[in-house]
């Protein structure tokens, strides 16, 4: 499991795990890998839909959502006490938009589970024409949610966009591709 340290204001803030929460193994192997990180915030960059035979299932199907929620529970159980699991919603993932983000937060009601707000990764190509409107909707719906813990800024976000959130400005993160 590859990971990348995140710093904020000169100190260690957490770690990004380059792993797919929905398909990577759980149990003692996962617990050991997460313990090695020693991070109090673990950001998971991928949550792809489950497989159905030889092709990915649709992200919004009950099977994909249930498998994803089960994986979140396993990861939460494997994290050190007091550590937080932060999911990074993207348009091609199980958590891809405002309704799926809220569904996750309502289903798994724990302060140990949160979100990374990455507006540009949640915008599909067809949404780009109305980007400013979508950015405002994301901010209105998720920026003030206490379990939203960080903002990914790929450039082009207004300077006053979610000022209270730590802002990660690192567009070269390889797994942070825009949308689909």
C-alpha cells in the first residue's frame, strides 16, 4: 500500500493512501498496513464500484453501495482508535456527488468517517459548462459539514471557497484525475 504524507501549516496532517477501499483486502493485513502509517487522518483516494463478472458494476447499484459501506466499516475497524477515515469523492467512484456523499454520511454515522472536498473531481464533462453553479452547490452542501475535513484545490477555485478547510494544492497527484 503506497501512501503520501500530507502536511498543513508545517506539521503532519495525515496520509493519502493510494489504495481502493472497496477492493483491497481487510482483516489483519489491512490493520498492519494502516498501523504502519501512524496517521491520525487517512485519506482514501479510490472507491471504485464492485465487479460484476468481468466488468465493473455501476457505481449507484445496491451491490456497489453495500460493498462500499462494508469496506468502510472494515477500514474503520482496522484504523487506530481516534484515527479518521476520509473518503475522496470523484465522479467515477461510488461516492461521486452530493446525494451519494450525504447517503454515506447518514448510513455510517460516526465522527471517524469524513470527506475530502474536491469539486473539480466531482464535475463530469457534461457539467463543466455550468462549473460555477456546481462549485457553489458543492460548497453549500458539503463545505460546512463538520465531517468535511480538507479541500483539494486544482486551481481555479475562488480564494474564499471554504476558507475554514485546509487546502491541498497539489495538482500533480497521479490518482486525482478530474472526473470521469
